[in-house]
């Protein structure tokens, strides 16, 4: 069975918010920060650490 990545991330995110109950501001900061870092000049440097 193949599941699209966006759907898997949506399910994991939903379960994480429901089970861990982080503050809404923390979720917003992580989402916005990740979005901004992915399109910045730091993206290649982060990519080497992730791999």
C-alpha cells in the first residue's frame, strides 16, 4: 500500500497534536520556521545534517 507523503504527515501531525497537546504557538512556530528554512540559503547545510 502506498500512502502519499502529505497524507502521512497530516495523520502524524494530527495524532501528535491530539496526544501530546503542544501549545498552538509552538506548532505555528515550528511550521512557519520549517517552511522558511526550507527555502533559505541554509537549506543545503541543513540537508547535509539530515542525511
